[in-house]
């Protein structure tokens, strides 16, 4: 059962959060005397008013149902993206709705794909908003929402599950609201330390904040046209490497490791092991590949570039220090491959996730073993627990739909005139919430030239990727609304 | 000695039978009228109807004066509670049967300490441990340890091609110390003298220092083969414990476990790490063939059904398994099973009774093993100062017929004695004896004992 009043009431709260967040851009435009104060204020007021109007529809402490949970998450992300694009539209820096919507979705989904040609010419207030959308989207607006809303009832669990990425979730607290609080605290601590570290290695206050937002959320929006490459500082790059790595790790692990003083939890977690293993192996291959191309002299640069770029793609951040399309073929291929990996479950990154690969790989080995011993009973082990048939089927299905959507996206982009290589990478980069792709949408290129319909399709892929497919597909099911 | 037994199931009945045959005062608390009838018809024991967790029943059973309380009902919790109550009322030693693995696998503290129970006995675990020992010594039909593990006893079968056949015991190579303490021939126990001639099919009980045992075996031409694959039939508690023990102790071993209940099979597959759990009926000939059971070194049948165990062991042996171990709950048929060619037959009840008996003769007798159908025992006892046997050589002590000192632990040193060995106070003697002679032996080694 879906009650429109309750549904729109809760959506109103989400919009309200976005509206209030817009107000935080105003100090920047006032301090630097930029011409966007009025448009941003207008956008904020309009958003807040709409939010208040919607919230007034619903009785205050109404608990939500299972289905309403899904509807709130899916519609919430779409609505939030529409309202979030208002500052770009009102200020005129992005004139068309398709562009503004694409940029906002890319922000909230922490993708980092951009249509802005020259970010350095933008006012700081707008850049701040662009980075802030990533930070809000990183932990999930819904998590914020759960942490602050008093009574959501059992539906809250659904909200939470629908939004936190990954096939299996670690509950760090028996109550969802408590869990949301703890995740939020972890996120805030991670953000604070990242900002301080960036400031310490020489960024100014504004850049440090914006880059923190984009790093901790594994988003990848930068305030510079050449992304992190602009700073040309190994120290900055190492700081960002570390924080990308941490942000791509399950937040619950950080919480247990630090709060409970058990640093070994990382190594007991099979997903983290695979995540670290993939990063290590891919970085090493790229490093060796680069060494062969450049000779021995630049080894420390090559090592850092390899690690930076691999982590940036695996965690689905999408920061750039090097134009990797100019790298040797193997390295470029590895970059493309990494777009399908993603960070750990319950982190801010997107993608398919190592946890799902573990389940798929184990399932493969079980299927092979079953050929030899048809009657054997073989459990699927995942760390210390066991994955039942329902979850494995769900993961296999996820993988299938993911690939189908990617293929459809690719075909659609080629119909708009893109070459196949660019189309594949654009589709993969958006669905995996990575951001920059290869070819025409490569690291020094941009999504600006793609026709409007293509931008909508890519925006859809970003949302599908962020919400891990099912919730968003569900709301397109007519029976979901009818029954 | 005064013993109170709660629950007259298989183990309770066996214990009552054994103890009353040894002239102990036995009181049994039992609820079921049918079981009470059986007890009263067959055993010379006092029977009290009621629940073992009722204080008034315990009191009327004379718990205040009891030397030992055995709680062996089918309910773990009742057994534990009864033991705790019994201890408070003054029972000197308490023994509880607890079978649930979850109670046994408590990691952080021991259940014994928590509840102040002297011995927690788990028949399935005892059986599994016994089977694991046999797997460790695959050539042996049975394995036992004495003197804190320093002395080992193996039951070995003389194969038709053994070079020992036709020889007198005294003519065997004795460059390493060992003792053959008994021979089972045609299902009867012989206590051998040096002139006895070994025959094919004899089961000999060989006692030696644990550290020497492998060399002794080689000296006497018992070959030990390497075990690579074990098949376990039945995923009940025994099967689970066994697989678990084998997983931890034998890292290279391949283990297959057959269980016909799918839910149990799933559960087992999650609780075990390396063992391959197969869902299927063990008596399904095609399945056993398909899973290539014939190539296994050892086949262990531990389902709850004796008939299935027997049948499947035969099938496995027919498929080419080198050694079959079969659990039989019913003792009457034990000799029969041996006759049809099953290598080792284990009876959980006898094993449990043996483990409990170790606790029975507190003080002088330390460890006990039951042989065959309860006709012989291994005693481990301490020679007390001033006893008849002190300062005498073994050949001068008048042992009852059919008894023999197999090994001695003096301080930390394990000795395999011959006739000229002189007994000193506080020697720990490992003695093989027929059941009826136990009292006579005890008299020989305790202070103020009388020659009977």
C-alpha cells in the first residue's frame, strides 16, 4: 500500500534538506562578492517552500511501509536532483535543463561526470554547491534523513537497505537509526581529517573543502579544469590516494576498527581483502607497464600515478592526474576493467562491488564442484557467514541487469553518433558512478557534446547505478503502484 | 560404594548392571513405569520412581551419603541440574551426560567449573574421539592410552600372511620392550603365556611405550598404511564430531560425509570447513559408487540405525574400502558383526561406560577400559605403601588367573616390566584383568589389603 500523503510528506523533508544545504553556498558568494547570490537565494527559497508545502501534506509521525520505503528512495533521488539543479539554472551558468540535471545527478550520485567546460571561470559559490551535492549524495541523503527523522518505523530498514550499496550489510547497531548515526559520525570524522590533511599539504581553505567533499564521497568533481593534476603536488596526491582508499572501504569496518579498537577487522573481511588485492595487483601492472614506456628514470612518479589512477577508478571517484588515454594499451584496458569493480559494500563508492564478485566467483566454483559431486551440499561462505540461495540469485540477477543496462546504454549512445569505444566507457563510467571514461569522454574531455537525450539516458544510468538497480526499476513496474 | 543413577536408559542400565555386579550399592531414579519394571526384574538394585531434579526424590535415594551421582537421562539440562543439586546435597563425585554440541563447544570457560560437575560425558564425542584414534593408527582395530598418554595399547589383527603366525610368543623379537596382554581368538579372551602359539585371525592386544609403538609395530611386521581419504556415513552428532576432529588433526585428509536429511546436511556443510558433505542415502549403492567410495581408505558408519551401519559397511567393504568401522548400539549382535568381516565395531554405550568407570574407583584406580563384551578391563592403579605387592617381584606376587601387569609408570618413566620387576610404592601399574578378579587385584596393591 502506498499512501500519497505519507509519500509526499517524507519526500518534502528530503527536498527541505537540499534547500537548506543550498543556503551554505551563500557565504562564499557574499565573501567573494560574486553575482550568483540572488539566483542561489531564489533557488534555495523555492526549494524550501516546495519542501514545506509537501511536508505539510503528511501527518507528522506517520510510519512508513515497506513499499513506501522503495518509493521514497527512488522518487526522492529524482526529485532531489531536479531541485538541486535550480542554482545552475537560475544563475544561468548551465542554461539547459538537460545539462543542469545531468550535472546535479552526477553530483548526488557521486559520479563526477561533468558538462562544465571551464570550471575555473565559475563563481566559487556554484562550485561549492557542485561539490556539496557529492558530499550529500555520498553518505546518502536518505541516511541523513533517517538519522534525523524520529519515527520511520520498519520501513526505515528498507530505506536504508535500498540506499546503502552492496549485497550484504554489516549492522553495527541493532537499531537502524542508531546505525545511521554511527555511519554519519564516521563520515564526518573522515571528512574532517581529509580536509585538515589537504589544508596541511598546502591547499587553500576553499579547495580543501571542495576536494574533501568530492574525495570522501568518492565523487570526483574538482574545482580545477585539470582536476588534481592542477596542484602538481605529490603530497596532495598521496593524501587523496589515502582518503579515496578509506572512503571506498566499508564504513562499518572503520567504525569497528576505531571505536572498538580492532584494526584486524579489515583483514578478516573478505571483501576488503579482494578490494585491496585488486588495487594492489592492478597498480603493479600499470606501474610496470608505465615503466616500460618511460624507462627507469620516473619510477616514483609512475608508481604514484599508477596507484592514484587505479584507486581513483576502483573507488569510482574519477579524479585525474594523468591523461590515461595516452598510456600503453594494457594500462588503458585495466582502467576500463576497473570501472566494473567498484569499492566495498557500505562505502560511498558505486560499481558492482568486490563483495558481489566474491559471491559470483564462489558460486562458479560451487557449480563446477557440483558437476563432480552432483549430490554434494556446498555452502557459500562469505567471511564468517553463509550466503543463502536467495542472495546469490539476487547477485547473479544484479550482474545480469547491470550488463544489459550497460549494453543498452552503449547502443543508444552509438545511435547518437559516438564511437563504440567512447560509448562503452561512457555507459560503464556512468552506471558505475565513476565519471570520466575513455575516448571522447576521457579524462581531459567532457560530456558536454552529448545530445540532450543522451544526457538523460546517462543520468538514468547514474541513478540506477547509485541505487543498485532494483529500487529504481521497481517504480517503473505498474503493479508496484497499483496494489 | 554408594552410587545414585538418574535415568535408566541404555547407559544408565549398563552402568547399574556393571556396578551391581561389582557389589556396589546402586540406586536408580527413573520415571517410566516400563523401565522400572525391567530394572526390578533384571537387576539387584534399588529403584525409585520420580524425577531426578526433584529434591525429595534425590533425598529418598540417599543423595547425602552417595559417593557418586550419575545423571544420564536423555535431557542434558535435567542432567546438569540434577548434578548441581546432588553436589549441594553432598554427593562426592558427579557425572552428567551432556550431548548438545553447543554446550560442549563453549569457548570462554568450562562447563565443569561453571556448574561444579566433575565429569561431563558426551557419548557421541567419546565415540568420535575413539574413531579418530583408530584412524590415526589404521592398522589397529582399537587404540587406548594409559599413564597420561605415555603407554599405548593397540588391538591388532594377525593377517594370514603375517610372519608371526605359528610362532610361540616367547620366540618373538624382544629387542624393544612390549607386552602382549591378551589374545582374542574366536571371540574369547585368552591371557597368553609364553608358550601360546599365534594363529591367523587372532586379535592381539599390544602394550608398549607410546614413543616406541611405531617401531614395535615395524619390528613385529604390522605394516601401517597412509590414510588419504575417509568416508563418514551419518551426519548425526558422532559423525559431526568425527569430521571436526579429523579436520583439525589431519590436515591432508580428504573427508566425505554422507547425510540423507537435507536440512542437517546443509547445517553440517556450514559448520564443517573442509569436509565434503553429500546429501544422499548411504545405502544407495549407485551413490556410493558414483562418489567412488571404494577408493577410500576408511569407511565409518555412524548413523543411528545399526542395520544401515552394518549394511553400508558391507557394501563399502565390497566396493574395496580398506577398513570399515561400524557403530552398533545393540551389544547382543557385536560378535555377529565381527564374523561377517567388519574390521572394527564400536559400541557407544560401552565406550561411555568405560569413560565413566575411570571416575568410579576414585583414588587408586585411575583409568579403565572395557574389553569385548564387558569381560575384561584394563586397570590403572597406584601401588600404596605397605600393600602386599610392595617390594616383591612380579613373578612372586600371586596374581589371580588371567591378570597381568602390562606397564608401569614410575615417576615420569614408562616401563614395560618383565617377571623380575620389583614393585615400589607409588608405582602406577597398568594391569589387564578379567572382570571377576578386579577386587583381588585391588587388595594386592592397597594399604592393608588382604590376599584373597
